[in-house]
């Protein structure tokens, strides 16, 4: 992918669970990686959410492959334009380890 298509600064966050002292835990998201990425949106699709019609927006996020970016998993999330997106899958499209493509979605349950 040409570098000019990687125009968005994206932040990857990982869920951290900290004990709350009462036998439970507090969930917090901690940033662990910031890279340039390119987001190609797919058409929105409607879904039923708690009896109401809601729209989920999906897309494909492309980033350069590196040791740090290869540590991203679908249990992490990505922040694009200050909006959290769920990571659904991660692929190596060219099988050469140059780029990674992540199927991402917002407006849907985790």
C-alpha cells in the first residue's frame, strides 16, 4: 500500500483489569501502539439492538506490519478519529508481511 493512503493516526488500546479490593475488578483501556493507518469504510448495515434498529459501520483498516503491529489481537480495540472501533479479524493480505488488514466495526457490541 502506498504511504499516501495511510493518512490517519490510529491508536491501539488493550483492556487492563485492575483489582478493586472487593473481589472484582475495574476495566480500563491502555494505549500501547500509535501508527499511521488507512481506513476504507464499507456500507453501513442495520441490525436489531435491544429491540431497536441500530446501524453498525464496518471497514478495513490497513497498517504497516511491524513487530508491534503484529502484537495486536481482536481483543484489543483501535481509536480512529477519537472513536473506538472493535477489531473483528486481522489478516496478512499479501502473505509477505508488509501490510496488515484489520476488519473493524463500530456501533456494535463487543
